[in-house]
C-alpha cells in the first residue's frame, strides 16, 4: 500500500504511494477490515503526511480521523478526503466498516483533476452527500471496488483505463454532489481564489495583506471583503491561520529548534515567532509541541 520515508528538511514523516505487486500503478481499493489486518494499529495512529489521496467512506460504525489537527467524525454515508501534503492521524478502526481508496496525484486525467478540484489544498475534508445522491456515490464506489478486484479479467492496460474512468466518476460526483459537512456548497469568487493561491505560495515570504494586494492588483479593502465573504474571516486572519498551520506541522513532527522554524516561516527571530504563535494559539511553540506529542503518545498507549 505505502512506502514510508522521512523528509529531514520538513521533519514530517511522509508516505509515498506504492501499489501492491501485480496491481495497476497509481490506485488501490481496500476495505477498512483489510487495512486493520495489514497495518498495525501503532503505525496507523502515528501522524503521517501522505503524498497521495485518501478517500474514506463508512458502511457501518463510526470513525474519528484527524486531519491537520482537526478531528472529524465519519458515520455511514459520509466521505472524508485527505489530500497530498495534509497531516493525518487514524483513529480506532475496531468498530468501523467501510472502504479506503488510495490514488496518486497523476493517476487521473487533467480534465478530471481540474473538474474535481483534486489539487485544491483548501477543499473541504469531510463531505456528506445529499440524500438523493448517496446511492449514486455508493454505486460509483462499488463499481470501482469490483473492477479493482477483477485483475486478470481484462488486459492490464484496459483494466487500468477502466479504473481511471471509474475513479473519475467517483471523484467528480463527490466534488459536485456533496456539500461540506455543516454548510451549503458555494463557489468563491475569483478575487478570493487568486488571494488564496497567492497565500499558499508566499505565506513564508510575507504576512502583510498590503503585499498581496500590491502583487494581485487589488486594494486591501477588496481583498478583505472577498475573503470575509468566501471564508468568513478577514484577509490578515486568513494569512495568519496558514502560517500557524505550517508552524504546527513543523513543531509536531520535527525536533527543529524554534529558531529554525522561525527562519523557515520568514520570521526575523525565534522570539518574534514565539510571540506570534502564542498570541494566536494561546501556547508557546514548545508547549504546543509537548502537548501534541503527549496526546499522541496517550492514544498509542490506549491502542497497544
């Protein structure tokens, strides 16, 4: 299923996709029962940063799954989508039945990738299908599962093409026939999208709204209005949350000193970074690191 490596620069355990021997490269479908039998619980509970997509849906039970330090609860019919680069941590799989679909970044064709927003790091994690669409999603997942386990019934290249098409149907339906859990679906405007992409690219270079406004050709007020309408928070808060997320990732998954993290995130000093982090989280960087690692250690002890 996966190959694990350690990225010394990021300090975050990363996992690259490796399909089982003899199966089409780039995609795998397995049940959560298979996952429990294949991967020890102590490995699953450790926070990981996969380099490929995870789609998880339940047919029975419940499952807690943490993505970028936010815990989500899956129940039957809901879908959770973890994208490459996001930090995830599995919860207890004992009472969860369902399906896990793994696929690489380049398995789908460009039109599907664009249409399903598969490369959008801001896409909702947890989605719930509308009642009339739940059956269509389940059917798409069942067709994909059946084809994946029908290896040898068709020439490998035809089998792979069929899997690619069936996965495309599933992700396109998932992107457009479901709404983020707890909120209606909506399409943000172009101003917000340009600002969001610029922040993703440059948050370690600048935290000033004025710099983004100048680069994008908008006024600060225009950016703030667009971000408030689309994300429910101001432009400066949006930037700060992205910086804090990256800081949390680095603190939780590496032993890098605060000075090193401060430099990576564009702060002039460790002191400046510590004050910034404490003001926005209520914790010093070291306290956050100790707390998060302590919580994960407790979970591992409970599941051992």
